[in-house]
């Protein structure tokens, strides 16, 4: 354990040990924030017997005990046996843990409940001296939440003693069921068919694990302390025959280890103990079947891009493009096509920048997905200013072209192409809060593969978004159906500002959700500065002094939401916002808890800035017949709020093959059954059919008592 974490824990232990009550003596003990029980399934102890006992903890919500490597703080439970002569106990075994963030630190441990199996052995020469014997265990533990509380107990279990093996051994049903239910989480040794190697990197280590199939998510837990930065994300690169997981080294590590010894926990819950030596493996990044899969995904991305034009996020840009199309309907054919290609180029460049940023940040350890920029209050504030300024121009307050130049028609034409490019950029930006049908699977595939695959898929998506307008510019006969330019176009242009301002209202609401109500003052002040800048540009158009002054005011306006986001410190989290009483906040432990009870779980991955999510929730998921069907099916309803960056939700989305919201997953009541992922756009029939396909399992017998 690190010295900086050891000192406060030692002080706490010394203080509490002075006032701790005497150790209990009972087979099960209720202590602070947990129950602890010694589990011994056989009812008789006899010679030449082998069985598995267990130390069982049932914890209050939010409290946890620790794995063998506790992470940045903590200590694992310990047990010391007092056994009759002829009986021995192996070392206590530890199930696969979970990552438990605690402020800037990361612990490894267990919430809700955990059973530590202990192999027991009775020698062939065991000779009982009485009709019954006592198995006694002194147990120490540390249970933590925001604070840590040490505990200890003496647990005694009496069992009948026999001099020979009975013809029909009997067992304590509750203990046997408890062992059977929780023993399955025990890690296994890495099979001979699998391999693991690691390679040092400038920031840490890349661990490659070959499992023989494509893996989408994993977590690595080191047995050795002070090797890895425990709190750092562990981005996973899926391979066709396994995975590659990147880990950051501990800042105090002086030299690379000869091996990485730890647990690799895969997306399906299987955990394997590995001893990875340094070296490389024949990792298969692509194959013929992968090429066919890539072609399918590229096609889905293109179709998703086309459909994206119909999503509510892109409506403001459609108004702008409709206006520009009317204005250019009388232009020559080559000019129309040029505008179409420039608009397409704006979309392409924007998508390429986003995918490059996503890949760069993920290489640095950040877990991000589609629409990640809307998780930043700074970005939302600047987008609101941009659209507000554009709305002022469309409403007639000033002309951007006249404000920038007065050098004649040639530069005016250049401004027209710049406008087409900018409109393409804007189309991409405002499209990110939406996920069209077919897009979710395509983007999840793209961001879990190589950079080349990611760029191919995002390029197909960009062409799909640009395709309708580009196709129209290549069919001039269609443009002849449009009315001729005239005075009415000025009215249409001003009317186009209405959906732009409506979008601004939505962005202001998002900004307040992220930066708090105190940030609203800064954003509204920035709008005032934009109005002043627009007045300057409209009052003195095409003058250098006016343009310079307006530019200064614009920069000052942009600085205000940045300052507001900075002053807010931390963004509002899902845990701080009110939730619908029907829906519980998402954690993996919540899903696991209900599945352990045999209940299916419906998880709604959503965000405030996702318009498609809001439509689905209000129109489909809140319907009385859908809610009644979920209740009748015994579903637990869980909502994963991704409005602000959340690494746990991002990793869960990755494990489902998605990179953004909306995503809807149904987890069956049996942990052995994989989750079902629903389409991005829901209908009542889709949801009801999915519910009908899930058969609720009876809850297992609670053997914790």
C-alpha cells in the first residue's frame, strides 16, 4: 500500500481499536455497515473429506470491502483458523473485484455482497474425540465508503464429527446454495488456448490478450502494487482474436517489470489470472470476414447519415440550406455543383477533425463517444453564441459578407463558397446530439477498431449527411421547380432565424444544466455583447475600424461562457440531478444486483443534450402501456445519464458495441444471457416485442440468513 494512504488508515485503526468492543463469537455477526458469516456446507466432518467453505459479507449500499490488492487505499479481509487436529484450510480465495472510484483514487473491491471461498481438507487419519467439533475463525476487515471502519469477529461453526465417511453425506442447504451462487465469480487460470503478453509504452504498458474471439471490453487488476496508476482509464482496442488494453504506469515506478501479474476481466464476466511476459503476439486486426463486416458497417453509416438529415438536430441547418438553394437556383450548373462539393467538404473536414480528436484522446486514456463535445459547458456556450450571432445576421441586423469586405462581386462569390463550407461545418456540429437509425452500431464499430477503419466509417457517415443536398445540386432540372429570386426572399431569410433562435434556447438550457444557474448571467451578458457587435457591423458596414471593434467585442463575448464554465468548477452530475421516481440511477452494481435476484433490467442510456433521447423517453418509454408491460414483466428500470462525461457509462456503452446515446439495453434476469440492444429510434411495437422476448426468471433463494 502507498505510504500516503497508509498513514491515515493506521491512525484510524489505532483510534478505533481503543474503543472497539470485544470480538463476537457467533456463526454470523452483524457489524457496522455489514453482516459477516462463516459458511460451512457439510453437516458432518469425516476423514478423507474435501470441501469448500467461505467467508461471506453482506454490505450496506455504498459500502465496500477490498480485493487482495486494495488499490490506492484499504486492506483485504484476513482470516485465521483454529481447527481440530487433522483439518487444514488453504489460503482464502478472492473473486474478481470491481473498480471503485473514491475521489481522485481508485479502490479494488466488492459492494453489495461477496463470498471468499476457502478450500478445506480433512486428512485420512482424522479421529474425532467428541460427537461434534468446532471450526473457529478470527476475521479482520476494513469496510469503507467516504470513511473507513475496521472490524473484527470470531466466527464459530459446530459440525457433527464422524470416524468414517457416511453412506449419504448431508449438507446445510442455505450454505450450499450460497456457495453455489457466488463461487462462480472465482477467476480461473488462463487456459493453454489463450495467451497474454505486454509491451512497454512511453506512458505505461500495452497488454495483448489472445482469447480466440473478438473482445470489446475488459479491465485489468494488478496483483502487484505500485505498478499501475490505478485511477487511470484503461482504453481497450478490440482485435478479431482478442484485445489490446492500454494502461498507465505508476508515477513512482522506476523500471519496467519483468511480467504483469493480475486478473483480466472480460465483458462477459469471465476472469482469468495472467502472468504476461514482455513480448508481442500475433494479434489479428483484420480478416476476410472483417472486410465484409466493414463493408456492411460503412453502408450502414452512409444510410444513417442520410437519415440524420431528418432528425430534429439538423432542422436549423436545413432551413439555411433551403434558403441558399433558393438564392442560387438561377446560378450556372457548375456553380451549383461547386457549392454542393464545398458544403460536402465542410461536413467531411468536420467529421475528420472529430474522429481524429476522439482517437487522440482515447490514446491518451480518455473514454469518449459520439456527442462528447456536448458534455462540455464551454462548447455548449460557444455553440449558443455562434447560432445567436448567425440568427442576428439572418434576422437582418447586419450582413456578414458586407461586414467583412466591400471589394466587389469576386469576393462576394468567395464569401458564398465560404458560407457553403461553414454551413457544412454547422450541419455536422448540430447533428452530434442526435443518433439516427443504423448510426449507433456503425459508430461503435468504428471507434473500437483501427484509425483507418474509424476514418472510413466517419467518412461514409459524412457523405450520407451531405448526399441529399449534393444530389440536388447535380440535378439542375429539380432546381427549376424552385421560385425565382425576389423581394420575398428577404422575408424568408428573416423567418429562417426563428428555428435558429429556438435552437439557442435549447442550448441555453443545456448550458445551465452543466454550468449551473450562476453561469446563466455570463451567457446572457455574452448575448448582449453579440447584439452590440451586430449593431456595430450593421451601423458601419465594411469599415475597418468598425470590424475591428466588433471583433474585440466578439472575443470578449466568447470569453464569458468560458469563464462561467471555469468558475463552476465541476459540472452537475447525474447523481445531483433529480430522477424520475420510476427510474434508478445507473451503476453496474445495480444491474448485477437485480440480475442476481432473477429480475430483468431495462437500461436507458440518455443525455439532456440528446434530442432523440428526449423524444423516445417522452413519446415511447413514458406511455402507459409500455410502463405497464415493464411492471408486469418484473423489470427494474435504470437510467444511465451521460449528459456529463462518465467513464463507467462510456465503458458500458463500448461493451454493448455503441459509442453514444440513445442506447437501450435489456439485461435478462440470468447473468449467463447476453443483453439485447434495441434500435436508436423506438416505437411501441419495438419495445413491447423486446419485453415479450425476455422471460423473467424466478428469484434465487436468499441464503444469506
